[in-house]
C-alpha cells in the first residue's frame, strides 16, 4: 500500500490556457456578470449617501443607513458565491461577531467588516463599469468588425457601419482584421482581469489578520474545553481500569503468594504450583498496566526520540505496520509527544475498527514541519463527527498550530495526514 496524503483543495484561479479555453470562458462570464450587477453595487452606496444627507433633517435618513449596510452585506455574500461558482475560488468568510446584545448587533451593522463591505460595493460599481464595459466593448466591437467582410456583400449598396462603407472591400477587409484583433484582446483579457477581480473580492470580503486572530482564539477556546473533557474521561478510564483490572490482579497475586507461603513446609509441590499461578497473574497484570497506560508518554520517547518509540509502538500493534521514519534530528519534545499520541490513537483505531490487513506510517521533516501520515487498507468510512477520537486528535494537533487532514472514502483506504511545527 502506498500512502498518498489527502489533497487539500486549493483556491487560486486556474489561469488562462488558450483564448478559447475553459478558464477564458469562466473569466469572461464572471466579468460580464459583474457588469450586469453594476446597478446592484450602486444601490447600497446611494442609499447610504442619501441616508447620511437626510439624517440631519429630523433623522429622516436614519433608517436608510442600516438598510444600506445590510444590502452591502448581502451583495458581498452573492459575490462570494459567484466567485466560487464561476472561478472555483473560495474566499474565507470573516469571523462573525457573537452575541445577541445591542452592542453586538451594532457592531455587526456598523463594524469594521460592514464598512469594508460598503466600500467594496462602491469600488465594484466603478470596477464593473470600467472593466466590464471595456471587455464587453472589445468583444462587441471585435465581433461586429470581424463579420463585416462576410456581411458586406449581403447589405444594400451604400450601407455604412461605424463610419465605414460596408460595400467597399478595401475598407471592410482591414476592418475585419482589426475586429479579429479586438476580439482576441477581449478574450485574452478575460483571465487576468477575472483574477484581479478575485483578488479584489478577497481583499475586501475575505478574512483579515484580526479575523484570523479572533477565529484562532475561538478555536483554541473550543479545543481547550474539549481537551479538558477528554482528559477527564481519560483519567476516569485509567482509574476504572486500574481498579477493575490491574488492582484485582495484583490483589490475587498477593493472596496466591500468601497461600503458597503457608504451604512451603508441609506441601512444597502445592506451594510451587501456587507460585507459578502467581507468576502468570503478575504477567497478566503487567499486560493490563501496559493497556491502561496506552498513549501516555513512554520513557523511550524521552530518552531516544520519536523513531524508536514508534518502532516499539508498531511492533505491539496487532495489524502489521510498515514504518518509515528517518529524521535528520529530533523535533521539539512537544511535537514528538503529539506525533506519538496521534500515531498511537490512529493505530488503535486501525486495530479496532478498520478490518485492515496492513497499516503504514510515514514520518518525515518538510521544511519547518514534522509530517506524519498514517494509512490503512481497511473498510474506510471514518467520520470525525462520530465519537470523540478523531475530533480529540484534531484538537491536540490544533493546540500546537498543526493541521490534520482525513481521507476515508467508503471501502477505503483511510489516510490521515498530520503536519506539526518542528519547534512546536
């Protein structure tokens, strides 16, 4: 089995691949729809200007201000959807202002994001007229002029178009050549101008630095809450397993050894048998203790690093594991601990749920990242929404600014790709 990390969908526009390619067509369609929507861009700006002018007159224009902001917001949502549909570009939505109080509502209506959306409609009104009109004019004039040599013989004698005598081949043929040039120019401009517009939309409507910080803080708060709950569940599991398993085993060992001690003199054969039984019970207790401490920080990880620790982990896995871990140096202790825990949990999931014949683990350094890829050839269908296992892994990875991507179609294979900062 050969691991392929899950493909993370990119967002850039695909670029022009010929004047008649799909990208040119999509770009032109986007620019022409921008031109058609230009009146819609004008409305929010006009409403706001009218409201601002009338507000000093007994507050007559006050209701127009939030209406203009709301219309600008819906216009921005429309353009984000249009950009995704036509150019396959996803613009990250800025973080929403939480809360239902009047301050939060005021922030949502007249906050920094709302002003950016209003400014966007004003810029797009000018952009639509200038750029959309330019492309539409080039295409229309080019198409009309390029058809003159073909249409000239069928038009009445003395007919003129754009100041040209269409009945004169000496003029219509050069005009046709100019038309072909204009048409080609309009087609060629479609891709670059559409990319420029997508960058403009991302600049005004996309998430900025503050939005990223707010979203990061929200994610960290949510992850911290879930990690606290997961830690409490893990503590209860260890407590329960120690009480019901290893503790009972050790108690049985102590009682068996006590019985053997009382029989050393009068029944040495029976005492020997009891010692052997206690020995087996002690080994069973050791196995249960290893199961209880599964996923905890092993000594080999601290002393020797991630590679020997993963080798020991792979050797204990009931599913055969192909391990490839060759690192030029050790990453930070935190990155090692998170990587070890991730591999441990994923291999446990493979053994329990995947019905796999083989698993594969790849660990490598890529620039300033530690990349861990775990896959299996099992039944697939892993869903982070069911249970807390995969979501807990994602929280641990996010806590150190890492990323976890999952690919698990029904029928398999399942591949989990984790990247962690090398110096986390």
